[in-house]
């Protein structure tokens, strides 16, 4: 949390989980039962509800009240809610930039899409979801965030391919495949970038590596788009590879 130039963070982990759960359901009532489940899981202590009230009190002391509308944490049956203004959450900024990038890409504004995705990379900051446990609210958000970031990486690379940035993409795609070795879209993008760099043999070797890995790890053949690109490279079928940059 930022208060002017200061950053505020709960010291106690369970208070941090409570704050995260409320913020991820900002302006919605989160029931006491859901908050207990989020903080303690399926086996809460006997006095979990009383402890939860103490954590709420600690949060209220940490977060300064609004001069006009009072304290942002409100008691409302059957639990609590936190009032947050539009645009105050990093995740809201992230969603807006992600949606903007998608729209710009659909219209062929690849430079604009890349700029939006690059801005989005800074939000949400840090690795807070992974650090705050595996409750359903936080873990659900962490899963969504990981998938959204992966989509953003893939889509940014696609935009750069459309702009014919294949030479500079090759090292980055190798690094992405070390991090996401089963993500077939990155193999497709690397094969295409290598082919455009006149490295046809390396592109075909990338397919063989992907096929072997997928068979060994999950017992599957590469997806249809990867197989089709492999066939197109074998036959120098430029039309099927969409080699002409757009934008």
C-alpha cells in the first residue's frame, strides 16, 4: 500500500493474507467464513473468528482513514469489505493495459500493443501472491496472473514477429523456453524467427527438440500449429508462414 510517499505493509503474514483477500475482492463483502478459510485453510483454530477480528483491527490501525468517507475497511454482514477507488489497485492498471494491448493488436497497431504490454510488465509489482499462501482467493488470483503474464509474453513476441524483429527475438525466445519448456507457442515463434534469419536447419532442429520433449514429458505429439509450421518450413511454404510483416 502506498500512502503518499510511504509504502505500508503488514508485518504479520496472516494480516497480509487478510489484506490481500479484501483487496482482491475490493468493494465486495467477503464473508467471515471465506476469510477464515483463506487465512487458516480447512483446519482453523478454535478461536479463528476472534483472531480475525483482531487482524481487522490491526489493519485499520495500519491503513489511514479517508478524510471524507471514513475508514476504507467496513464491517458489513456477513463479513468485511474494503473500499477502493477506481485505478488505485495495481491489478486494475494491469488489466487495463492488457486489454488495451489486445485491442491494439487486433487493429494492427503492433507498436502501440507492444508499448501497452511493456507498461503492463510492471504491474502488479513483486511476487506477493506466491508469498501469501494458497487460500482460494489468493491462489486463484495467482493462477490468473501467471496465465495473463504468459499470454502477454506470447502476444508481445507475436507483435514483434509481425514487425519483422526476428533477429532480436531469437535470444529472448531461447530464454523463454528455458523458463516455459512445455509452452508450444514459444517453439512456434522461435522456429519462425529462425527461419526468417535464414537458419532453416536450426528451425527444424527446434521442432525435433520440442517433439522429443513433449513426448518424453507428457506423452503427446506437438500441437497442430507446430506440426503445420514444421511442414511449411520443410517445403519453404512462405504463404503458410505469414512471412510478410504487417504494421
